[in-house]
C-alpha cells in the first residue's frame, strides 16, 4: 500500500481517527507521518495539556489522598521512592518498586485493564502450546477462587478441564 500523502513510499503508519462517529483512515509513510507530526501525542484536559504522567497519576489520586493523611508515606526500601512521589513523576525508581507498591497498583491495574496480570495475544498458527499453557494458568486461578469460595462442584469441573488440557499439552 502506498502513502496517501506522497503516493511514492510504502505506507507503514496506519491511523484510524474517529470524530463524532465519523471514521477516517490514513495510511502514511514514516517520512510523511513525521512531517505531519503524527508521532507526537498530546492530550488536553480542560484546555490544559495533559502529560502521560498526569494521566496515569489521575488513576492514583484517590489512593494518594489516603496516604497524604498518614504521617509516614509508603516507600520503596531499596531506592526510597515514596508512593506520592511516584504518582507525581509517573515512573518507578527501581525494579523493587513494583513489589513495594503492589497493594496500591493492583486496584489501579484492575480499573485500567480488568485484570492484574498480563493477558497478551498469541499468533494462532504458532501459539498452540502457549495458548494451552495460558488457559491452564487461568483455570488454576479460577480453581483457587472456587475452592476459596467453597464451590466444590465448580472446582471439580475446573480440575477436570485442567487435567484434560495438561494431557493435550503432553501429546503435543
């Protein structure tokens, strides 16, 4: 596919823009996309530019208010970053921050993604084993939830499904 703008180079940037329900497609080469400043993303909120850090921080605001009331804010024991500071800058100080702030991150991730763990896409033609393993992991989490809720019939069904998938995995 050729670039919609220059009609010379191959289109490598594909943009779908929806304004008032009207969909517009643009297929641009990298050079024309740069000239149109397509790669810079900006958000406006109440007429004021909104950075990605401010956007992410908005998800933490209810939790930050709670921590401001406490005398000692939660902090990472390795780098010393506090949770309120994290919400201001939008970045962690080290890899240990993920564990240090896990209790605050889980509710935010659940609101953003619906889950607190990564669910990625797997190519159909090459991802058979990966998809089965992922399904087994999901079912094991459901099984644990069913046992915790004392839903033993559902737990037995999930256990059987897990065994079936594990056998299928063993044959591949």
